[in-house]
């Protein structure tokens, strides 16, 4: 029998018909889809977009060339839908469709089995006809006359019954009742007439379907590479790679790293097979490797060790402070290759981190040189190189970028200064639940480095008010801890004298010099050239 050609077309479907296809089992959920992870807030935002007739993105549907023989996911939006037999799969859009299906299906009027606790927690969404907004009610509370379950709005007969009981007979003034009914009719119409763009892929195998999905999304939403591997590797059994990422993110919560990009974590797994991957490369061949699942399962502990090292030894106390995602890949490989690193090797790793951070290393090096740097790094760990850092020209010293003009967290040079400051402040391991804070010394002046304090609220004596109050005492009146803290925060006695005299300009100039002197000394110890602030 001749194979039918692959076919792709975009159709516009009514939202109500899309939901009906789910109820009947015409639409199926493939087993490699991630679990539902959306929050109430994201669900409300989705319905707000629908209410305003904004596009919510296309849904990608896939009808395979042959029966995949999978045990499909049967749970969607707290309901159990038919999941047997050959169908059309939701390839992309599962979180959106689950949210819509859960909220717009009445658990009291359907024959589908429903997890009522889960439904009440996530999908019991109301529309407030007074405020014209989507809301969740407090547990056990009774809805106001103006608050209507959104699933009621999908059925004219159900809404009529609801409105007679809860709106018209609620004692609400007649003019308000009329307003509420008009608004209910309007939003009901918008829901029932809302159209969704569906990209339908027919007669494609899984590799073709995933490739099409990646190409469609390459200039749009952030593609989750672990999802692609999940799809491509699923036919080996019940191994779900995305579950590894979920479990890993849960472990990284302890170090405030759970928010790091899933694609960054995926690159750690991908690069463990001997090559640094920076773009979307060879994902299919990676998923098809016979050793992929075994290597992937063993890698999580090394990523956790890398994050633990970043957090405790380098004071990268949350993922947003990591100068380069690429650094995590290198450090993970360090702990994978060296199960019991020596103190000297750990010190070399710290030096490597600071040089790559201060020198803008992963920005100034081309992609080719970044790959060479990774190969060099791996060879060093094997004992085949004498230095950890790859340098294209050994005769040229690395140098820092110019001292930052303002403190903000959107540039590597700013992160370098913040991390340097945190490393002066903390001598021991940082408590896992602690986070840094940035405050201004003089409120009327912007967040320039000289006017900022980077501190922690974990210890009472590091409270910003106590820090500022201690400056107005004489050196002899302060405790040893207060004097040490002021020095750690770049407050020399000379700068403090200017503060006491309310000479803001001289104070800021002096403190900037104090910061740069300390940072310059540190950078020069790394063998780098320090670039001062331009006057």
C-alpha cells in the first residue's frame, strides 16, 4: 500500500468544537507530554486574552502516518477523557487546551470522570460581571450575585437556570440585574464564537512532526528542547526525559536555581556526550542514542553539585546572578569528571569562573572558540592540558570591561560587581533561603555603584537601617562586627567622614575609589588587567 504524502494545513476551529473533540476522544494527548504545570494566574491571563479576542497562539495537531500503539494520557483539566484508539494528537498547546477544557466543562453536567479536588483547586474559575474580570473564590465562600462560573456561560439553558436562581432572585436591584445579564450575554458570545488557529500535520512520523514543530516555533515561543527529546525517545519505553528536568528543578529550589531555563539544563545533559551544544543541533540523534537514558539519569546529581558550588563557594545565590548559562555546563562537567576534586582543583575552578566572568569570556569568543574552550576544559579534566582556561593568544592578558555606571542585573559586568561584593560580605556558606538585596544609601541619587549597598537581611546586624546608623558612630563606639561589616561594604573611615559632614559628592567619589581599589586588587590577582571608570 502506497504511503500517503505528508500534509500540513492551517484551519480555524471554534473553541467549542475543539473542546467537543476532546470530550469524544477524537483529540488525544500523547504520553510524552509534560504534566499540567500552569498556575491560576496563567489560566486567568489566558481567559482574559480570549475575552478580549486576542490570539492565544496556534494549536499544533498531528495525525500520525500509522497507529503509534501508545497508552495515551487520559487526564486533561481534571477530567478523564477517552484515550484508546487511533486519533489526532495535540502536539503543542496542551497547557492552554487543558486550562480551557477544565474551566469550560461543567463537572455536574458531564459524564466524564472528574477529580473534584483538583478541579476546585485550578479550574473553578468565575467571571465577575461587576468588575468584568476573572476570579477564583476563596475556599468555602459563596459567590456574589455578580460572580458566575465560566462553564455556565457556555450553555444558554444552563445560564438561564443559574441566573434565575443566583442573580434575578438575589435581591440585586433590577437595573444591576439587567447590566449583569447584558454583560453575561456579551462574554458568552465571545467564548462561543472564539476561534483558534490549528496547524494540522497529517501522515508524518514522529521525527517529521517534531521537526515541523521546532521550525514553526523557531521564531516564536521558546522551544523546550527537553520536550522534543521526550517525544523522540518515548518509544524506547516509559522513560520520560522531561520528568528528569522536573525533578531536577525541584532539587534546585534549595539554591534558588529552580527558575533557570529548562533549555539551559537540557544543554547540560546534551553536552555530557562530549560536545558543547549551543544551538538546536542533533537533538534527534541524541534522543536515539542507546545510552541516552542511562547517562541522563546519572547526570542530575552532578548538575546539583555544580549549582551547590556556585551557591556556596561563589555566592551565586540565585540563578539570575549566574553571569553565563554556559558556565553551568562547564562546572557540571567538572564535577562529573572529578568525583572527588582536590582543594587545588576547586581553587582553579573558582579562578576560571572569575576570569570568564570579568573578561566577558563567552561574549568575546566566537561559537567556534567556545566549543574549543569546552574541548580544552574537558581535556584538562582528563589530565591532557596544563591549564583549565582556553586562551587563543597567550601573549594577551584578559581585561575587564569598564567599571559600571549603574547597578542593574542585565549585564555580565554588573553581575561581576554584585558577586564580588557578595563574596566580600559572606565568608561562610549562605543559608539556602537567603537572597541578596540592593539598597540606595542616599535616596535622591540613582543606583550608581557608589550609592548602593548589596547586603543580606538574614542576619539582624546586616539590616540596612542598622548599617547606616552604625556609620554615624565613631570607630571606637562601633562593635568589632560593625566595623568589619562596614569595611566589607566598602565604607572606609575617610568615606564615612564625608557622610557625617553631609558631603554627598565627596562621599560618593571616595566610596567609588574604595570599591574600585578593592575590585582592582582582586582582578589583578587573577592575572587580568583592570579597566577603571571613565571620568
